[in-house]
């Protein structure tokens, strides 16, 4: 097991590959050219790094026309990358979090396909406090009250549970160092809040804006002020 962990950490530890994985946390698929631009390296060099990540099953590649698009092979890869951010020593972590350039993503952002940042953590804590979800070992379970709540949002819990992925699980938030809701339930919540215009994506960023409509909804429903 230790050899396998060493292999994965050696892949992630390379600065170019770290940049690739961090870029992919916004949940989009990228071409090699786009990832080369993000990592500030050549197309030839990015190709070598992408091949290693695909061979390790950290990334999946999909061809569309003349282009190949790269994305995480499974949500668990994104959760692991996000969680690594919480290992940064406290003083350095504090400087990063308090940097004005990070204000948007610290406040509210996407973590792959679910909400993260202060808003994501507060909403998850509200779900727990109001007993809509509950902690079950290392995952979350949904209560009858929670199922009724998601039904009002027209989210089909049974369909989410049938997906070949975790239904609801805690994901360690790198900026807050607390858990937010991930899994198919967390992804459904993000999609629904976007469709209802409670939140809006920021172009070319993981940051998410909470609209005045969304702020009012979160306060009325959960007494969450964001």
C-alpha cells in the first residue's frame, strides 16, 4: 500500500501536474493546449504530464472532433486535491486565505461539481443542524426531513442514490478547514441553485456569486447569512 501511495503522491507532487489538477477543480474538461497555457508550459511537456495522469487513472480523456478533453476520472480525485490544501501549515494557510486575490473563492466557489468555501460549509452545517442530513461513519445520510426538503427542489433522491458514485459525503474544505457537502447530492444542490438563480458562476474562475435572491432564500430557509 505504501508503494502505491508513494506513486500517487509523486505524480501529484510535480508542480506542473499539481497545476493541472488544481485547474480541473472547476469541474470543466480542458484541452491539452488550455492546460499548457494554465501551467505555463509547452504543448510537448503538458502532453507527457497528461499521459502520466491518465495512466494513473487520475484523469480521463475524451475525444471530440479533432480535440481531446481531459477531466478527473472520478470525483474522489477532486476531493483528495481539495483536502490536500488543508495540510498547508497554519501561518502560510492564513496568508493564502487572507490574500485579496482569493477573496472570491474563499467566500463561495465550486469544488469540482459541488459548493465549497464559507458558503458551502455554512449550508452543510445548516443541513446538519436542522437534521436534514446526518453523519454516518465517514459519510452523510439523508433524513426524512431532508428528503422532503430536496423534493421541494424537485431533486430525485432515489435517482441520485442509483448513480455510480458516493451519494453524500463530507469533503474537507481547504480554505475553511471544515467539511462541505459533496457527492451526487452536493452536485444536485449546486445545479439546482444555479438553475434557480440563487448563485451564478464567475467567468474563468471557480468563484461563485450568491445573488440577492439566493441570500434571501438561504436566510429564510436556514438562517444562513452569506
